[in-house]
C-alpha cells in the first residue's frame, strides 16, 4: 500500500503542470478547413423532427432523442458530410454526439439547434463547420470536448438568456454572440481565433460568469482573414461592464498584439514586444517580480566576480557592529558586501529611503551598472504595482 498522501501529491503535481502548460495553437489543417471548405453539392439533412415522425408509435414514447443522437453518431462513421437540425424539443436528459475522432473529412456541415434543450448536450470528438444555437426558455447547457468548430453562433430568440456554454479541448474559428444570448461561458484549454459580438454601444451578450483558462488566441492578423482588433475590443468592453477585470485584461493583451501587426513604427513595435515580455501588457503580477529577483541575483554575481563593493568607512570599526560585522569578514565579506550593494540598488535606487549606505561601488563601471539596475528595478516594481491595481480594480 502506498503512502496516504500519494494521490493528493499527484493531484497537486497535475494542477501545477496544468497551470504552467501554455495553450496549444490549432493545427494548420484546422485553419485550412475553416477558410477553404467549399461544398460542391447540397448536403443531406438529418432532422430530429422528421426522425421522430418516422419512428413507429411504440418507439415515440421511449427515449427517441437518444436514438436520434445515436443515429447522428452512426452517420459520422460512414464518411462524408451532412447537416443536422435539432428542431424538436428534447425530453429531460443528457445527450451526446460522439464522432469518435474530430475529422476534417467526415463532419457536420451545419448543425442548427432551434428546439428546447432542457438539460445538457455534449459534442465530443466531432467536427462541425457551422454550429448555430438559438437560446430558448430553458436551462440549457452546451458542452464541447475535443471538437473542431468552424463557426459557433449563439442567437437569442427569446428574452430569456439562460444558456450555458463550455468549450473544452476544442478549436473554434469564430464565436458569434448576439445580445442577451448567454449566461455562463467558459473556454478551457482551447483555441478561439476570433469573436463577433455586439458593438460597444450594444447590449451585453453575457449575463453571468465568463472564464478563459489556458485559451489560445491569435497572435497575428493573417492566420484567418477575419482577424481584427476591433472584435476583441468589443468583447473587452462587455467584460468590463460585468466587472470581470481579469478576463478583460486578458482580452486587452490579445487586442494589443493584433494592433501591433499593423503598426508602422519599428520603435513602437519594439516597445510593444518589450512591454509584452516584461509584464504581458501590464496584466501579469508574477513576471515583473521574477525579473526583479533575477536582476538582483545577476547583480550579486557580477559584483562578487569583480569585487565591486567596498566599505564606505573602512577605518571606522564602530560603524560595522552587529550584523554589519559580516561586511568586514575576511572570508564571506565580499559576498555580503555584494548582496548589500545589490539590495541598495534594487530597493532604494534613487536614495529616497533615508538609510545609511554601508558599501559603495568600487569603480565607475560598477556605478554605471548600479544606475542601470536601479532604473530596471524601479520599472519592474512599477509594473508589478500596475498589474496588482489592474487585477483587483473594481471599476
């Protein structure tokens, strides 16, 4: 029998790796499938309403909707493409269309949901060129897993907006949202290439939580022809209306990356790349702190190697009592003096804190290094404060 903490340790390790694994970009095949698909002839249509009417009377009282989803799954295994209309209200229950694998040759061209789905509907391992969902007066939940969706449209056909959508481990070319169309919305470990939502003066498409976790967004404006910063700018506006500042900052980063691609000034482009690297456009709290610590350690190493820190009062033994005795130690003195000098340059670069300097740079070169370290340290601290303010800002 293993140790009792084994499972908990493995789970914590899994969560640690998950949080630090970058989102995966969609494949080139997916990009081509989104942009180059062309239907040569009208595809056949599978209608849930027609399927129900064609069933014998004795089977219409059974779980006919389960039979219908099983039939769609069977059609996906036969090859080719077809359309699906979920045009009859479904009984209570959980339904799944499982395509075995998300293929770019065997897929659903258009899947349209116009009926009431009173519970949840799952699309697993399936490719859908165009998914259209009309919200209804029901607590519907749409979930995708390992799916490829060229375009997902969520349209509001009633005044109710209780639809919840969860996209997991999937690729979506575009998500189109109409006004008051969705409540809960999450995208986890998936790629979303573009958004289409109401303009900033329009009604918010969301009414509840919006979560993007490990989500890949486009890094350039040429991956898909429809990429533009304005669509993400509209999305950010609606997220800010919900006071969802964390997700709004994330979308703002994508917006700035797309704007950079049409920037004419090389210097402005350089500043944009630098700002992104140092603090993810002011939204990362950890990155400036990490760079600050790395700079502090690097400075200690540079000063130690060149014996670049000397005592301010080498003849005054009374000035180096208590912990200060470490600075005059015959063996460790160089290291402690280097740590002290690097700390002075990091946390008090401008001398605003009226503290007594105990060590100085031994030469002009180390003085210049100290000035550079002070400027960079001040910048990192300022970016950290800015990121904290943006992360926890209420309005």
